[in-house]
């Protein structure tokens, strides 16, 4: 397959797929498919509801958007970028990934290369996805088609570290495929590509990136709990400790979203299949999963110690991180549920979210803020900069 013969189709046009499609679309024509008809209708009007890509950039890109899977058959280099969530039992949920594989299998043609970008455990691409591609295509892997894996590294809401500025790890089912996959991504990745020696190496590299971050944040969260009990300002402690050249500057925080709070469970399942108990990973997950509840108790304690008789609490922010529209796995929901146990009336103000209700609470207008007794800044949106609040999540408050 020569570069001039490559015809790209990106399956899944969310936070990962759309920026990737636009980056490729600046270079040449390609197809973009998503099963979400509403999403496609918006993209055809150059509107990205996630606000990751500007309308002018969508308009400039040479992308044919469609919710008809037949469009997949027009391409021979198919990139799958769909979510890999967990279920209610915190086990990997491969339904979106396998569903996308089924669709691609039904419409792919001989000679195609299928590249996965979704975060998975080592072995998933070849052991779980390839059999689905074979079943629904009737083609033979290694003879009629090849696969690659290039994990996404997009940071939602980050306008500096964009897709083209982050080194891209690439891999392929054989050396020839690896070279083709690398050459395709090199067209758009200014930071360059890193060729992994195998698909499983690339899968493992991606999943430990987020697991490492999760464990380090968990350590900071536990240290904050200890310092809170000792009545020591954790920010001052981190500032002092950070003066050493090799101190890792992680900070306490609520760990939500669709990556860091999810990916360690994929690695956990792989470890358990190998009869290994991943103690540190699971301990970190337990700490981070319960941090919002801990912070809710800190708020209640602060109110009691300072004899503040607040009945109506307003939470500033509901997304899982600042300056985005995404509420997936947001720990603000846990914070609210814990506060409700103490009979407080809770409302939210988050202008990034258009819905009138979030997590069972009213999403108020800015003009209504003064109606509330106590304001908790839970997400550090830039638009909250000039709003006076009484308490900030993960900011130390010494009772007066």
C-alpha cells in the first residue's frame, strides 16, 4: 500500500476521533463515521458540541461526515476511536469497541489496515478485536487484512498540547504494517512517532501512562488527608517539598473522566487473569474513588466548626475537569450525593453544560447565584475567576 493509495476513514468522532479527523483533513480528503446521528448532523453544520475543535477548522478540513456505515467500504485505512468504559462492577466494557469492530468487519475490504486508538489492556486488539473483524468480514487476518494500534493521547480542553504536538506511539501486526501506520501518522504529527516493537507493547504503554498518574494522585490525596488531620496546610507542604529537584509535582484532586478513573481497571483485569493481585493499583483507585466523599465531609465539618447555618449550597462546576463540557464519571456527582445526606439543598452553576439539570440538581443561571447561602468552587473553570466563593474543593481551610 503506497501513500497515494491510502484512503482514511475514522470510526468514532468524539473527543479523540474528531480532532484526529480534522488534523488529517487539513492534508487530504477522508471519511468520518459515527453511529450518533445527532453528532453527525452537528458536524455537517461545522459544530462540535464538545468544543474541542473550532467551527472554522471543521469547515476547512476535507472530511465527508456520515452516519451510514457503508462509507467505511470506501476506505482501506480505518482508524477506530471509540470509548472503552467500565461497567457498574468496574469491569472493562468492550461493547463499543467490539460493536465498532463488527461494523468495520461488515464493510472493510481486502488489503485494509485497521488501527485501534481506544485504550485497552495488552492483548485486546489481537485477541478480542481481530476475531470479530474476521467473523464479520469473512477475511483472514495476516492474509487479507492487517491491524495496528496507536493509542490516543489527547487531553480534553487542552489547547496547547494538541494532537499534532504529542508524540504518537504506533505499532503494527508486522514490520510492513508498522511502517505504513507510522508513515500515515507522520503526516500530521509534528512531534513525531515512536515505533513500538509490538501491538501489546503499545497497548501496555498507554494503559500504564494513566495508571501511573492515578497512583501518584492517590498518594497526594492520602497525604492531604493526613495533613488535614494534623492541621497543616497541604499547599504549603507541597510548595516546600517541591523545591527539591527530583520531587514529583503531583497534587491532590478529584479523579474522574473517561481515562484516569477508568483505565487502571483494564490493567487490573489483565493482571488478575495472569493471577496477579495488583494491590497498589487497586489501593490507589479506592482512595481516588472516595475522595469526593471525603471532601464533602470536609465541607460539612467546615460549616459546623465555623457555625455557618447554610441550607442552600451552590456547587460551582460539574464537569470532571476545568473548561470542558464533559461530565463522564465526574466526581462532583459523588460530592453532591454525600452533601444531600446532610439535608442540604444543592444546586449547580456550570455554564459549560446546557442542560437545565445535572446529577439531579438544577443548573441555575448566573443571575441566581445570590440566592444561595454557601458557594463551593468544585471545578476551577476560568469563568469562575471573579465569582466570590466560601469554600474551594481541595483548598485547605483552617477553621477560624
